[in-house]
């Protein structure tokens, strides 16, 4: 036996006979007290063999740990043909005869970014039709062993595994079926299709395609970051669902390039117009900013301060708060529409090329979740198929949906409570920072000293605390979301994913964006004025935060950079490092074995399982990022550039992880990115509103323009700072708000009788003292007018662009019609020829290919077998 093991390399995807391909592998450990598990396995494997699958078991003595058994599963032609017919899998019947006129002008420019033709197009382009077992000679079948690619084979086998029962016929418990339940109760430890080779070298077996090696060499290495993605090979190896994700991610990254270039130009514009910034010059001037005494920013512990102490933050604010930002906000509103419209066209082309045009109906009718079939004991007549099918009563459905909605609302309330806690932290800690940093040694540091202010310290620490809370709540909520979605018992896989997507996204939306919404739209907007400050909840001692004279926009930028970059860096480390460390630790013993003894199934068993929701988290990460670069882009034009750099790394990290660190996922079909498309559309509309409000209410753009055109005869910004600050009489301070005497700076003396604050109110002594001036109402009217005009302009352009760009390219529409016509024509001719042959033979003999269940309909095959 030892000699035989050495002769026959176990790094193979075939049974011991070297002919039958391994389509799936089940592994288990024989427990001492596992008699029930042993009985389940025995019955389950016997039922699999009844269906027609062929099994081969590797004894535990053959495995590297001496404990694990491996059951190899092979689907012969008869089984594949039967279920390809049931699942309506599309297969080729004629080579595509429509000429490809997609040659681009100046094509040579893209040569450095191209991959070899056999990698980009691993198989020729065919016209396809749903497989029909009784007409198998109609299709282009050269070799039955290779006619169905491995991804289709493992999809068919998984379909059978997930519906096969593990109870004897005499048992009444119909609930006991499916590999998923057997994995959950520990009967099997893993179930997975095999990778076709090691990722770093080709398989020694000539019959093996070594597509995994090709994917690693041309796609999954970081040095390929500038190359196009071999999407057809990804789809062939992993299935359409994973292919669509990488197509979307690649397209999104390409489109980000345009947004990143324009955003960088806007940032450079802010940098180049640095010296024209009149209001910052006034703030930094000793004569103007140095003589303006500002009112304290908190009660008791904060002292009076001079305006020129915010000199640095006003200069920083100008980098992002300038005319270029308004242009960029409008540009991004249009960019989002172009991105979504062009993606629809790209998706339509992929739908045609990957045979997904009529897929939605198949998805709904044929891919019922096994959990739905087992948990729904009620049956009703399907009006279309006229067959009995499981269904969930409307009362049960409503109760489950209400409970689910209440749970989601409870968790969203929990996040809002945490955000209120962070706001309370900001208010409480600001006074402490102001008191501590007054005499802090950091103020004497030459380079960074002037930048370390109480505002910055509060903002950065609050952002970091907020980021930690976000991550902790994420981990907890994931399990809750999966539990309540399982409880709802969705009918199809598509419905399950869409329900989970909406729940997770609602939670993540509030979790990630609530702090940014607070800084953008609430901070500094409800502060009152000296002598009548507004307090948190109206009764607490925590005074609402003010924006410093540099504006709240720079703080929104800080918040955005910390949460966005923190999430992306943490996400990439988590994605790449965690699976690598787990695999390294799990395979430490096996690495010492000779290559011929470390079997293909053991190598894959030592990898991480990709999981049903593996792709879901990838989409979620990118959609959250999409929100950061669209909803708040007016505050940080460099956000698309950061996203672009992250995504270039992300594509290769995801590819590397999938190809090298995870078991091969079961191939799954998907004709679109699902519910994410609607979420992206919703965020695109919301982004126009948020950016209009950020420019109007968070930035100082509108007050400056109103001052320049309505209040400054010379049409310049001279005197703006003095105009934008109101006067308050120090003697009018309430006792609770007045600064403690020991907090006041050395330069403060009794000759200073007034302080300034950021607002437009009448001065003391005026008949309307401390009420809003007419300029305040002019500015408010201008802000509202700007929001209405910007929203209408962007929405009109958005809808015009969406109307002008058709969702499906004309050549794709023509090809779809051509294929449908050809299927009908060829089928008609095939039937006519068949009839002629039958008539010429003058015989009543049936000319059909033999079937396993010739007397049963397709649906009876399913119920009979499974």
C-alpha cells in the first residue's frame, strides 16, 4: 500500500482510477460517541448513491492528521444531464456567427494593460439554449466528460446534496434533509468542491485545466494591478455571481479615476488660491484677529480668547472650503448618475455574454431554499405550474416581518444612543481639554504646537471612540441580522440575500454615517448666544458645541478621513491577514509531507471556507465607501482619490484571498448585483441633497458671497470677519456661564467690556439687542435658494443623462434577438429532421436517448430522488 501511495500522486482531482473527476468532497471525523452521526452518514450516502452519484472514501489512516475521513463525490453523465435539464442550464448549440465590431481606435495604447487572449477568452463564443436531455444530440457535445465545466458540475452536485435526505423511507421526519443541516449538527465537518491545482504551479495531470494557477499568475498578484481583469476566466472558474462582483468592483474603480482627477484639481485650486484668502489674512493679522476678543466656548472652565489663535485652522479650512468645492459637489452629482447608467449597460452586456438574460425566472421558480421547503409544511396550488408547492401563511409571514422590523429599529436606536453618548463626551471633554491645554507643554512645540487645539483634541479623540464603537456594534449586529433573516424564512436565495442586504445596510448606514451627519448638520447650528446658550436636551449642564471661526467644514473633513481611512485600512488587514494566519497555523503539520502525499482534498480542507455571505461583506464594504465619497464629498474633494488607491489594492487583495486562502466556493448564478443596485440609486439621490446642504449650511461659502455682493461696495472680502462676528456685553453673562477668574488669560483686564461670537445679531444697546439682524435672514434666504437651485440643476441633468443613455446597448439587444430567433429556427429544423428519419424508418420505435427515470416528469424526478 505504501508503494502504491508513492506511485500515484494524491495531488489530483480524479478518483483512484484517474478517470472519474471529483466534483465535491465531504469530510468528517469519526467521534467515539458519534453513533447517531454515523447512522446519518450511512443513510445520507446510500441516498446519494440511489440518486446516481458515485462515492469513494479515503480512510482516516490516509489523512495527514490520522483522524479525518474524506468522501469524494462524482456525478456521472446521466445525473449531470438529468439535473442540467431540471435546472435549465444553458449550453452551446452553435458557434456565434455575429462579427465582433468592438475594435477601439488607437487600440495599441491599451496593449500594456491587456492580458493574453487565451486568459481573457478561455472558451469560444457560442449561441446557447437551455439543456434538454431528450435532445442531447442537438447540442455541441464533443466529450461528455468535459461538456459541463467543473463550476457547473459542482453547482449541480451541490443542488443534489442540499436536497438529499438523511432519513430512512419509513421515518416520518421530512425535515431531515440537506448537507447544510448535516454540517450544522457536526455529522460532516466540511463540504466543498476542489480547486483544480496548486495556485503557484500547474497540475502535473494533463487532463487538469490548472485555471487556478492562471488566475493567480494573471490576476491575483499585486504586480498585475494595472492589468485588466480576466472576467471570463473568473466566471468560468468561480461562477457568475463572483464574476459579477469583480466586474462591478473593476468598473467602479475605473470610474473613480475620473472623480479622483477632478477632486485633486479642486484641492490643488484651493492650495494655489491660498494667498488670496482675505478672511484668513484678517484672522491671522495682529491688528485685526489679534485685537478681537472672543467669548468663551464653554461654561466656567473656558476663558476669553483671541481670534488669531484659530489662524491655522482657517488656512486649512480654505483648502476644502472654496469655490472649487461647489463645482465638485455638482460634478459628483452628475458623476454618480453616469456611473450607475454606464454600469447598467456593462451589466446588460455581461448578462448576454454569460447567458443570464432569462435568469430571473429560473431563479424564482427553481431555486427554492431547502430551508423554505422543509420549514413550510403548508401546501398550495401554484397557478402557473398547476403543482402543489410549499408556502408560508400570511399571518405567520406578517408576524415574522414585524418582529424582524422591530429588532432592526431596536438596534438602530442603540447606535443613535451611542452617538448621543459620543456627543455628550465631546461636550464634557472640551472644557477639560481647554483647561488642561492652556498651560500644556505642547503649545511650545515649534512645528505641531499651534495645531494642537482643544477643538482638534476633542474632535480626534471623539472620532476614534466613535470608530471603536462602530466596529464593536458591527460584530454584534451581524449575528442578529442573520438570525432574524433566517427567522423570516425567505423563499429563494435571491430573496434571502436581498432581505439580509437591506437589514445590514440600514444598520451600517446609521452606524457609519450618523457621526458625519451630526458634524455636518447639527454641530454649531443650535448654540444660542452668550447670555442665553442652548444646552443638550434643554436641561443638562452640557452646552451645545460651537463651530470655531474657521467653520465646521474642517471638522467634518477630519471626521470623514478618520472613519473612512480607518475602516479601509482595518478592512484590508482583516481581509488579508486573518485568513492567511489561520491557514498557516492549520496546515503547519502538513507542510512537512511530500507533495505526492499531501492530497488535493486535504490541501483544500486546510483552507478557510468562503461561506454563504463571503461576497455580501465585500459588497457592503464597497457600498459604505461609495457613501463616503458621494454623501460628504463637498467637505473632502480628495475622498475619491483615497477610495481609488484603496480599490486598486482591494481588487487584488480580494482576488489573492479568493484564489489562495479560501476553498473553492460553490458556483452560483446571479444576473445583477441585486439589491445593492437600488441602494446605490437611493444614495445617489440622497448625495445631491446632502452636498447641497453641506455647501449651504456647513461651509461659509454663502455668507461670504452675500457679504461680497450685498454688503461690500467694493465687491471684495475686506472686513468680512468683523462683519460676521456679533458683539456681546460681558456684564450680561449669567453667573453659570461666566468664566472662573483663574481661567482668564494674563492679557485679559477690566478695560475689556465686550466679546465677539459667531452670529448675525444686533449689538447691546440696540432696541432689538441680541435678536437676529436683517443680514441673517438674507443669508438664510440665499442658503435655501442655493439648495433649491443646485438640487434642481443636478436632478434635471441626472434625469436627462439617464434618459439619453439606454440601459441596454443596441448591439446587445440585436444579439439577444438573433439568439432567440436561432434557437427557435434550429430547434424547428432539428424536430423536422428527426420526424423525417422516423417516417423514413416506418417504425414505431422510440429514438430517444435512455433516461434513468423515463416514465417520470422532471419535477417527479426531484421528489422521487430527493
